[in-house]
């Protein structure tokens, strides 16, 4: 196929059947199947009837797009179909779930459906969620554990270690100036090492808004919570909230249980959630509170702000994430963000790939504003 023909083919697939006359190009074979799959979702004539009325057609369409398009494109088309046609049938029939390509947004949609998923589909839904969770844990657990353990190890470095606690690499580097050529050795004038670690050097509280706008953030938060719960050096607690507060700490050993335990939607009472989290704090100076919310308060805003200030004044290190996802920052309450910034709490959106490094920066009490700047993240109020 010549360059010109390739370009015409591409534009014909992009523009759809209406471009037949203008481009004078006939599709055949696989191209025709690809065009039918695209037309089924994106052509204007399909907007009235939608795809939700015929489960067999939807099932065939799902198989077709997997045949004709790469996985990254399939995920986009699935998400577009869910938004455009409200295809709950894609998520409430076992045959459908076996056909779709699992990804974070699919898990988010399953979470949003919640109690609408029939019993016959729940087992399949759990398998789909587990597949996504397992893939994300495999991708994110290594960087998270390395970042958290590394920051805590540095935090307990001391200059009077016992012999079995000496960090020899750091000690040698520090004493290179004391090298004795005649003896071919270094005099370790300064010894560096790590003190014995307590069972939990830091307490981490994840406080997560489970309103519908935060659904992708809830998915990633649950996974990161499970990863951090597996690190002995930190004690991780996870709290989710809408107008009620639910402590999911006991479920951290199984992130799939966490995600199915979340009840998305409803109002938002940040004050009630922070009041509960405040009761969990036993060592303020060694506690990090990550509040994940768009800051729209449905409860008592004045008391919410008072509680925020009380937590910070007690010495708790607090960070507010407007989102923990790849979707960008959602709409959020700018006035509450400005209030938090005024009392020294950083407010910004964070992507999952940067979250481990954020935790390392926070746990080692480095400058988060500088870290954000180095990663092209805009902190509200800065």
C-alpha cells in the first residue's frame, strides 16, 4: 500500500462512513470489521439506541475491539462506551467481564456499581479486580517499599553505632580523608551506622474521601495502603469516609476486600473523618496523615478547619492530595485548599508513580514544596 493509500485509509477509519464519497475509498476485510467496531461506538446514528439493549451485540463488540485494536486503545474504547451508553450490562454479566480488558477504570466502575452486581457475577468481578490489583502491586510495591525503608533508614542514622550496626560503606566514605598510605588503611575517626529500629518507626494514616469523584484515587489508595501495611517499619491505618467513617485497617492484608468494602457516593463529612483520625494519633511527631479529598465539605466547615489546625498544631505531619490518579486534579474547593496552605499543609494532586517518592520525602521530613517543584507539581497556594 502506497503512502497516499495509507493516509486515505487512516482518514476513512477516522471520519467514518460519511467520508466514503469524499475519499472514494472502499474498506474490505479486517478494515471493514475495524470500521464497524468504531461505528458501533462513535457514529452519530448510534447515539439514540445505544448498545445497552442487546447484550449479545455488546459481547461481540467487546471481542471485536480486542481483535482489531491494541490493549491501550481497547481500554479507551471500553471507557468511552461505559460513559456514553451507561453499559451496566458490560459489568453485570460474567461473559462480559471475561471479555473486557481489566484496568483501573474498569475496577472503578465495578466499585461504583457495588450492590447492583448480581450474585452470579460477583465471583467474576472479584477475579477481574484481583487481576488489576495484582498487576499494580507488582508494579508499585517495589518502589514503595524501597522508598519508605530507605527514608526511614536514613532517619535513624547515628554516629555512635555498635560494632554490628556499622554502615561500613558510609563510614569508609566519610573517613577517606583519614587514609594512611604507610599502613594502607583508613582510620575510622567517625563511625556511621543505623540504630536498632523500633517495630514501627512511623505511623501512617490514609484518610480517603470515597465520594464518586474520587473513585480512581480510592483504587490506588487501597493498593498503596496494602503495600505499606506489609512494611514492618511503619504502622499503616486506612480510613474511608463520606458522611460516615469506616476504618478498613483490618482489611489491608487483602486490597481486593478493601475495594469491595468501599461504598462510593453519598455526601462528604471531612470534619467527622479527621476527628476519627485524630483519635488514632498516639505519637504526633512520628505520625503522617495523608488526606485524599477534593475538599468539598458537606458537614461543618468551620469545625473541619479547627480540627485541621489542631492536628497540625499537635505536631502531626499532614499532606492533602486532591487526587491520587493519572486523571489530573479534580474540581476542588480552593478556599479550603488556601486555608490548608496557610497552616503549612501542602495541597496538590499526585500521580501513582510519584507517590512512593512523596512518601519517602514526607517520612524523612524533607521539603515537600521543593520536591513538588522538582517534579513539576503545582502546590496550591504556592
